[in-house]
């Protein structure tokens, strides 16, 4: 697991670390890592341009512009600029908040051959955004906006965070830096992994400055990786049968929307469960597409089920509400999606007596129906607020999907991609998640793992930049699962 820490938590950790170091050492660590990443970027760009031929590939001869604010973020950028200047780059530093810059770093830059200028060149190989760091307020000063709009930069590198974003929420005001690469020092910040700010971060490079031992043990946002998914996955053991592996019940689809039933059951079949039961009026469609699924016409006829998915294509009439009530009476964990969320918004009392785990999977409009207002730009906090209100786990869909538990724990999914914004994709996700629940995975881990692998499946389906359908995603899920399990630590389901 990786984490992202709030600005306040990072500042506390930095203060503890700096108390044990000589003055200036921490900034030099950051600047050295930043300069090394910039050198790699310049070398790669030159290599691609010259196809590896000729001398001078690398920093020498490159034009670098530093937009420098007055704080430590600007100091990091100026010290990095000095290192690049000593390697032969032409470095121009522009103070963007009056004439104030970090004095020691500015002196180091000029000694190395760099220049402080009011009017830098119109074009550069690399632009370093050192305007605002974790202590800055959202938004950019006017001079920075002017220079960013005027300068034609081949590569933009943000120093620690893209200037102008809200570090803790990931919100983005009217003006913020759009980086190709962000070089983070010591710890990831929430803006790197949630909200619109994550889209402005570009590729995230990490510089270890020795901060880890001083960070709080609980990050503001958690980010799962392949090892987490593999560790959580329940592999069947020699004594397992189709029932002990997990039985999924699918209450989805209708005569009007039979495809939702097909897609939700397809998602369930791609997970670790050993048995999928379908209950609904689209049974004939499900049988034709998935002969391994056992079909009935109603939830009460489904038999033993260890996790339910309810809602996709379900309808919102009285019959649908009655079926939802039958699902919620079950002691099994439940994933509620699509029409089930609309029904919950209209009849919230149906959840009031529920004690078994519930996962809600809203997009923004469904969230508004449930919460009464759209999700705030702090999407992690928005998901957590709904989870706490309804005492459930919430998966709030988006480019960076977030998962929140009812006790306030927030996860961000790193594998999302635009191709997943297609009809039926959420049906597949919900069915797959229910399969994870049926195998014994807890609700938060199931939501996190489902989002992670669903995103990976979208990537597999989108290879070659092809158009992706929900059916493509369902078909790609087994490959996504196999790729993760083959790399990670595998364990048998505990008895």
C-alpha cells in the first residue's frame, strides 16, 4: 500500500527531520533528486529527437526556465537549476511574486552560471514550476499565469505539487499548472491521487528525502498496489467446492434492460466465486450468454447466497422495490448500484435496519440523490460523508475513483481510464465486486480491489486505442486478475 499525506502532516514530519539535520540539508536532498529527474527527462527527449546519435545528449545545451516563488518550493527549484547549470544547461529563473526569491538558492544559481531575469526566452526544453508548494493557497499569481501562457515549454515539471492546486483536497481553481511530470519529495500528497488535481500531476516521480520514519502512521488517502490485491485475493484450496468458494446472487436487469443482467453476471463470473445465481426477469438472456449461471425469476427463489449485487437495469417501480427489500433482508453483504441507489434515495428507511455490509457505487448524479447535494471537490471527504451517514462503504466513481469506509478511511484508485466511461461498465464492476465479497473479502478491500482490477481490465481492453465496450471489460477481467496474481504474493483462503 502507498499513502498520501496532508500538507500539515508533511510539515510536521519535515520539522521532526530537520531538527536532526544541519541547516539546508533537506533542501539539498530535494534539489538533488529534482535535478536528477530533470536530467533524465532532458536526456530522454534528446535521445528521441536525435535517435540516440551525436554528442550532447542530456543536459548540456538545454534551455531550462525556472518559475520561482519566494518560499522553499522556489528554493528547491533554484538549487536544482544551479545543478543543471553546472552541467551545461542555460538556466533562466523568473521571480513570479515581486522580486522575492529564496536568497541562498538564487545566489547558488547565479554562481553556477544561471541568470535571474524578468523576461525569459519564449521557448524552453524544460520548465520548472517552483511557484507554490504545500503551503500555498489554491490559485496562481498573475505573473505566473502570464509566463505559463507565453512560454512554449516542451516539458513542464512541477516541484512537489502542481502550483495552484488545493494540496489536501485535489480541487483545482481556475488557474493551476498542468505538469507533464511532478517530482514529489518525501511523501505523496492527496492532490497527486484524488480530484482534478491528479489529472494535472502528470507522471509522478518520487524522491526519497528520508521523511518516511517521521510521517504519521495513517495517511489521509491510501492507494492500493498489486501486492495488496494479490494478498487480499482468496485462492481456492484443495478442500474448496463451488459453494465454499462463494455464491453470488445477481438481482439485475428487466425486460427493458436485459443487458444489465448479462453484464452484471459476466462481472460476477470473472471473480473468485464458484457459483453465480441470477434472480430476475431477464433470465432467458442470461442463460443464453452465460449457461453456467443458475437462473430464477425472483430473489426469494435464489437459494443460498453469500453476497448480492442489486440494481443495474432493475427498474424503480414497486416490484423493483419489493425485490430490493428481499435482498436487504439477507444477512449476506450487498453491492447496490444504479436503480437500487435511486430507490435508496427515495426510500432511505430500507437501509435503516440493515446490519450486514453494504457497498454503494454511485456516480455524481446518484451521489446527489443519496446525499442531497453534489459531491464536493474534495471527493474523498464527500465519499466519507455519505459512508458515515448511511453506515456503509462508498465507491464514488470518477477518473480517480475513491472508496470510503464508514469510519472515514479513504482510498484512491490508481488504474482508472477514460475508456471505462461507457454504458454497462459499472454493471460489470458491481458484479465483480460482489464476487469478491462472496469469497470472504471485506467490503472496503472488495471495493478497492474491484476498482483496481476493473481499471486494469479497461487498459487491457483498450490496447491499440480501440473503442471499449462493457463486454470487452468483462472479457478482460480474468487477464487482469491473472496478471496481478502472477506478480504478487498468493495465499490460500484462511480456514
